[in-house]
């Protein structure tokens, strides 16, 4: 069957999968560091790049290769590279693109460690401007002669603001720069940045792609030339994922469509509930019709996902609320079966200096909710009883 033309669920299950010599229906875990060469001549051909072959799992591993082929298919990329964490994927992608004296434009709202990585790039002679990429004109104005890269998440973690992928890509391409999009929150099920002209997609596969909160992983998807460069960077930096973790993510990805539909449905119901609650000040969920970016969400996303940001009214006590929850788990991370809740100011975004954090909308009142796939009445019931305690 031509999997390029198959539906998303079919591709999530079958793309990249191989029937091995054993007839194993599921992908085997090739838990090995090196691979044996057939003879010295074979070694010379494979090592010299004249023949494809497995050498050492830091560069290429058959289990991981299935994961790479599957995500490349789902994101409409030519190729992909799997890494041990989302941060390893982001850094390998960035280090494969930029060098000293380059300039990078990054959205000001990013996952805390991604933000910190861009801050650290200054130590390597790379100049980074943090701006609000929500407004394409800001991107245009931030361009310098040496700008090589525009990087953003959409929706952004944790404020849920969106960036117009197509508009920013057009601006960047007119100026010989590339656009990298962190698609962790939407997954390729709801958003395919490469189809909106982005150049590179990165993921924390730790989140929805794996979906069960039991492994870390990262992915880079792009054209074959870029992935070749990223694989070279990864070999030197050493970010390869373990075959077992690749296998866990492969297993998770087979149910991605049904999980994402349920996350989406549950999050919509929870967002509507929060909106009506008197103790809540603001609810930011792209699927709410009164969200100022609702039209953009509809344009570039085919669903709204499971992530919600909200603020309690000033007098309500965030700690009392969080400590009163009985079902929702107080934990960082997101995109797994269980509902996870966290306080960005003191948790995922504690690395962002307070003044900047507040300027970017990551206020002390902001709470991030990763709506799980439990029965939605139980999630809402738990949130309601905890909100009542904040009196
Ligand atoms: C949007 C986003 N990108 C990247 C990362 C980093 O991923 P990992 O924790 O797998 O390194 C995270 C982690 O929370 C994230 O939320």
C-alpha cells in the first residue's frame, strides 16, 4: 500500500514499520551498541558512506530508524532524526543551523529550558533577539543582516499564544533565513508546520507522541540534507535515543489519533467549565470562539489540543488550589493520559528571570493544565472542588 496516500491513523500505525526476518509483527528492539560487519570490504564501504549499513547506535539503529521514518511520514518531511530528549533535538537542530556571529530571532515565550538554551547561545558568539512572534511585523522589524533562524512554539508554552507559521516563514524566506517550529503541543495530528512553509519541526516526543509519561525523547523533521547535518551534529554531541525508548514512543504513536481526539474533546469541555467559574479570571484555549487568535487557530490547526492556560482571580490562592486537587497530578510535563497541572512561574519557567517572565505574560497567577483522557466529568469535578477551597 502507498502509505503516503493513506489516512493519518493508518500511517501512525504502519509508516516505517518493517516485517523483519523473524516475521515479528511489532518492531523488534535492537538493543545493541555496535553492528557486525560482514567482512573488511563491507566495513570499508559502509564506513565510507558508499553503502547503507548499521555501524553503531549513536549514529543509526534499526528500531530508532522506524521511529524516524514514521514521524517523517506524519510531518510530511523527507527525513527525521530521533534524540534522547526534546532538548537534545532542539539543540542538535539549532547547532546544525547556526554558527558564531549569526543572529537568531526567538519567540519570547518558550519552554523554560529552550529559552535558557537561547540565552546561553550568547556564550558562543550568537546574538539572540527575544520578541513576540505573534505579530509578524515584529519578526520583520527584528531582522538583521546576519539573521539565520527564527524559532518559535505554536501554541507557546505556557501562555498558549499562537504564531502564524506561514506569514513568518514568508518573511524569513524573503531574507534567506529558516524557520524552526516546536510542534510539541499540537503534534502532526493537528498541525503540520512543514505544510505551512516552515523548514524544520522539532518535538519533545516525551509528550503526546509517546503519550504515556514513561520515557523521554526528541525528534527533528526536515529535508534530507538538513537531517544529514543534524545526524552529524548528534554523532558528535552524543544525543542518540536508546532503542528501548524509541520502541516505547513507536508504541505510543500508534494510538496518537484517538488520544489526541480525546484530549481535544476533554480540553474543550474543561475550558468551557473554567470560563464559567467565578474564581477564574482568564482562560486561554485556542478552541474558544472568543480567543483573539481563534481564526489563526482554525487556519493552521485542525484541532485545538489538550493544553489550557488559566489564571485565578487575584484574591484566590494558587497553592491552596493546587494542593486541594485529588485527581489532577501536580507535575511538570504534559501530553500524557493523566491530567497534569503545574505552576509555570515556580516550575517549568522558573529559569526565566521574573521581570521578563511577567512581561511575557507568565505571571504568578498563571496555571498550565494538560488535560488528560480520563472521564471529563471526573476532571471537572476535581477542578471544581479545588476551586471551591480557594474561597
Ligand atoms: C514545548 C516543549 N518543547 C521542548 C521541551 C523539552 O522536551 P524534553 O523535556 O523532552 O527535553 C518541552 C518540555 O516540557 C516542551 O514543553
